[in-house]
C-alpha cells in the first residue's frame, strides 16, 4: 500500500511535468488561453490537491463519504477526490 502511494505520487508528478510542458507551449500573446491550457490548469490544481491529501494521509479516501476510492478508479483518475458513486451523484 505504501509503495503504491509512492508510485501514484510519482505518476502525478510526472503528469504535472507533462502539463507544464503543455502550458509552456502556449503562445504568451494569445488573446485567451486555449482549451488545452484551461484543461491543463484545472488538472494541475487537482493534482496539487491530491498531493496535499497524500501529505495528510487522506489520499484514496472519498472526500464526500469517506469510503476508500476504488483502485481501478484511482488508476484512471489518480487525482480524484471522490469515489465512483459520489462522483456519479456530483455529476
Ligand atoms: Zn464517496
């Protein structure tokens, strides 16, 4: 479980680097940020939040119901703060 968390943290940091590269590729003089930049910024914020939950030992627990988030879901969305059923209700 510990190793798992380490691997997930590393994956999140890797993803942050990729997203930073997306943002760095944006032309600075663009009148408004592209959809890709918006999406990248939103994901960066989610990843930072997820890293913060890791530091507090809350990572992997649903922010709504407190249940453990399904592994398969964390594989797909490593920065998610909600379990599948809560996310479905939030949608
Ligand atoms: Zn939940």
